[in-house]
């Protein structure tokens, strides 16, 4: 998983885990049966099934278990204390931390919120997608190479199936002569007789 930290919440919003993904797999793996451990390795989708299993505890029990785990002290308590927060009061312990803490938005005045124009939204989304594509160069190269690659594959495939790659426009096609009749005329050995019937085709 491409993530530094993951969070799992039990029903009701109780915090069941917050920490690295590999530690989360080891943490919830201990709540599986021995049969499940032997059958397959732990996956993230099984964590939700474990949290919803009433036989393994309620949502409050999961929150209590996590608070008693060392990961709670490491990833929550120590992280908040290093940021200058007082866990007892829930507020910053120093003026410096108070300046760095996010401030609530001021109350919005009456009236409808101003919406961005469609052109501005298109420009923002386009620039965001371009940044994503330029950062992932392997996907960008693959996306640009797909169309020429398909064209190169279709050429020998069409030759193998015996299909014509190009179709020449004949004057007979515009004069009302059916194309299948024109092809049959060219395949005959009586070329002179065909020329006599349709002199404009030759």
C-alpha cells in the first residue's frame, strides 16, 4: 500500500487503529483464527470484517485495545506532544504551537457563496492532471506508446487476414456502378468485353 499511515474506525467513529499499514496488518492478524492464518495471509479488506464481528468485541472495545497498544503512544500521544499540544486540555501548550495550529474559518456572511467559473475549474483540473502525468513518467510514456503500438500490430494482422489496407476510389463508384460488379468485371478473363460495357472504368 502506498501510504505512510492508515486509520481504521469502528462503528460509531471509535478509533481502532492509526499507524503504518504493515503494523496494522500485524495488529489485526492476532484477532484471526488459527485456521484463517494458515489458509491465507492478512489483507486489508479483512480488517473491516474483523471490526464488524460482534464476537470479537464492540466498537468501544476496539478503541480501548488500541489505546492500550504501544502504537497509540507512539503515533498519537508522542506525535501530539512533540507538536506542542496538551492532551489533557486539548489545546496547544505553547504560544508557538497556537500560531501553527489551524484556525477556524470566520463565519460566512449572508448570501450565496461565489462559485468559480467553468473555465477556471477546467484550467485548475487540467493543470492538476498535467502535474500528475508529468510526475508519473512511466504511465505517461506507456500512454503515448499505446496508439503507435496498436497501429504497428494492426498492419501485420490485416495482412495475415488478407484484408486490403487501402481502398482506391474508382470513377465507377461515383457513376453509379456497384462496387461488387466492378470487382467481378476485373476478375474476368474477357477484359475487352468488360471494356466495351464500362469504358469509363478502365
